[in-house]
C-alpha cells in the first residue's frame, strides 16, 4: 500500500505494511545501491564541501600547548613511590579482614537499608 501526503504530493510517498510480519520469518532490510556519480550524490557532496569551507575561519585552535611546555610544568613522579601505594583487596575474603573495608561495607549496607534498595 502506497500513501501520499495530505497535499497529494507524490514526492513525499511512503510505504506502509498491510499486515504485521511473522516474528519467525527473517527480516530483509531495504536495499540501497550507492552510485557516487548519480546527480543526487554529486549534489550532496558539493553541498557538504561548500558548507564545510564556509564554516572554516582560519583562526588557530586555542587550548593547545607544546609538549615541551607541559613536561616543564609537571612534577616528576618517582617510580619507587608508586611501589609503596596501598593495594586494594582483590576479593571479599581479603576485604573482610581489613578494618577500613569492613567500615566501608557497613556504611554501604546501612545506606542500602536506609533507602530500601
């Protein structure tokens, strides 16, 4: 069944299914053949290029810094210090023996009970 819009304009036609397809049958999407030399594709490409050229204002991008400036302004981190960081428990058994994690678990459970979630 093919319908037109209210004004009867044939350029705005669409297809409407008469029945609901069987949910078990495979669904085939509509096919579209791309032809880069078609008038529609050429016009769309030209329009896209024209719009992108109009939007370019040749103003340099703000907010970028030279990598050397970034390195000069950063604080050096000693790798030995990273080895001394506290490791999080890998599982519940490890967390259940750590007083900080027991407290965190209790707070989380209290919050869950308070919110009835």
